[in-house]
């Protein structure tokens, strides 16, 4: 695996989120010490996660914790003020004692309620945090998918550019026939290797079960020059034709025909 593949594998995000195994973390830390590109990618990923966490963070009201602790302190202050119990037991002292015990029970109930509220606030905070982590992981997966798509598009463009910039390439424009006057395509023929490339992006999309087929006119006879598909567009060799006087494209059944269907011809061009 090269450095780009290693960076796009998701190991940086797993390390930042604490999901990497000890072995993976040890390897990454070693690589970052010796590779500036990996270190830079790690710092960018870390900043991205921090930005996501900052923008999506949800916290309880600022004054909730203050109110709860103020209530607890008030109850503790009240608890310290205890009535003086008379040495001689009489009816009034007995009534006072009976009044004190329920009040203490009520105070402890209030502490329990306050503690429960704090516990619920803690649970809510954890749930919000877990929810944010899940959202961040989905966002990271989306970014990784977009990056892979962009990398593939860039690779395709570079391969096409390599073909078009070859000085041995002969460009042959194919123009639409009368029935398909607006259709156009371009054949690229390497004069040295005799390899043939085709750009048919401007042709209508082939119907289901049908496919465009390229033909080379050699000594007055049509020769199969390959089946077109979007994956082969420009950057992949379609066929090898040693000599030809013209090229044409017809719409054939999937997989092609041995001879062109002339009524289904779309474009043609002379060399």
C-alpha cells in the first residue's frame, strides 16, 4: 500500500477518534515521525473533526448546573441548624423530635432528586456526544467516498491527457450522417503503434441491449475496430489497426456484429 492509499484508508480518523488498535496506533505514530505527508494529512483530519464537533456541539443550559448546586448548598445550610432538645422529656419536646425526623428525610429526598437531575444531565450530555460521534463518522465516510471519486476522475483525466499529448497521435473527427447530423465522435490513431482510441462522449446514450461498434475501412472493406464503452473512452486502447482509409461507428446489439448494420450508422470520417 502506498502513502496515498494509507492516508485514504481511514486509519487517521480511527486514530483521532480512539478507535485504532494499539498496533495500528503504533505504526501510524512511527509513520508520522518519518513522513511529512502523513503528518500533514493527520493534522488536517484532526482539524476537520474538531470543526465538525464545534459546529454540531449541543450542551445543556449554562445556568442549570449552577442552580442545582445552589439548591444543594441551601439545603446543607438548613441542615446545620438543629433545634435544642430539652433534658426533660415532655410533650412539646417529643413533638419537636417528631418534627425534626421527617424534615431530615425530606432533605435527603431533595438531595436524591438533585443527584438524579445531575445524573440525567450527564446521560443527556453523553447521548449528545455519542450522536455527534456518529454524525462525524458518517461525514468522514462521505468525505472519503468523495475523495476516492475525485481521485478516479483525476486519474482518468491524466490518462486521457497522456494519449492526447502523444505527438504520434493522429486525430480523426467523425461527423454525423444525414439521420444523425448532430452526432460527433473522435478517433485517435497512434501512427507508430497503430493503437486506436475512441472518444464517443457526444453520441446519444445507447439503448438497453445495444452498444456502439467502431469500424475501420481497410482496402474498401469494414473491419471490426472494437466495442465502445464509457470505461474505454479515450484512455484505453480499443483495437490495433495497421492501416485504414476511414473510420465509422454503428449501433449494434450488445457484444457487436461481424458486419456493420449500415442503417444504424451514426458517424463516419476519412483519414
